[in-house]
C-alpha cells in the first residue's frame, strides 16, 4: 500500500497512526520532498476525477489569487496547478490493489485490511 501526503498534516498523521495501530504496512510518499508526477495525477483523475482530490477547503486554495482560481477552467489547468501546489491535494491519498481513497475515514480504511 502507498500513502501520499505531507508529514505536518493533521489528517495524514491521524491516518498513519490508524494504519500503525492496525498493523498495516505502507510506503509513504511525501509530496513536499518528492512532488507528484503529471502521470500520477492523470491516473487519479481517470479513476476519480480531479474534483475529488482538489482541496478547495484548505488554506492553500483560499490563499490563491482570485485570478489564479478563475483560471482553472479545464482538468489540464487543475492538474498543472496541483502538481505545482501539492498542498492542494486532499490528503492522505491511499492506493492499494486498485483501491483509491482521498482523506481519512476509519470505516473506509477498515475495508483495506479485510
């Protein structure tokens, strides 16, 4: 299983704590240190749609200039911005055996270990 996020995010911390408490092995991909490839964003978009992982509730989005926000008219625009500003990706992102989930939800995570 692969977990994508940033280490100082409280939601990522909760998810990692849950995984550790439930003895679930994972590989962590830190957006801040490793970035994210355009190919990975395209893959997620094809599976879930970028709207599912573009976090418009976070401070990174809220702090964007209105002109930048208004310039997001296509998925290509959104994915390019997400690659530049990985803090706008809803976290954590969990990938396991075709399972793709954005955020933290104990019930959904429980499906991972069945």
